[in-house]
C-alpha cells in the first residue's frame, strides 16, 4: 500500500527537515556505548540540535533503550505520522 501523499505533506509541515553542522567528535565517541558507530553521529546531531524527538526507519539500532538513554522519544515514520492524525 503506498504511503498517502497528504500524510507526507502533514509530516513535512509538522517536522520540516533541518540541516545542522556535523556533530562533535567527542560527543560521538561518548555515545559508542549506547549505539553503534555508524548511527552515533545521527544520535549526537539530534541531541545537539535540541530535537524533541527523532524519526527513523532504523528500529534495529534506535531502540527504546537508546531513547531512554538520550531522554527523548524515537519514532518510526509510521508512528510519528499516526501521532499527527
């Protein structure tokens, strides 16, 4: 089933993409005990940008335990869109 276009526009209106600088290398290193090295920069960028939440399709690495450790929720795209409805 294709993703309904109106949900996509609602998502982009509610949470427009934000381009931020590369995260601090020391902060990335500190999070290696929480998440794998490939995903640590993404998590640090979310923290350093002051994100209220993180939306990702990578539920394998961005687990509930990771969300607990950083103090903000991590949603799949479908979960986030469902919250907007």
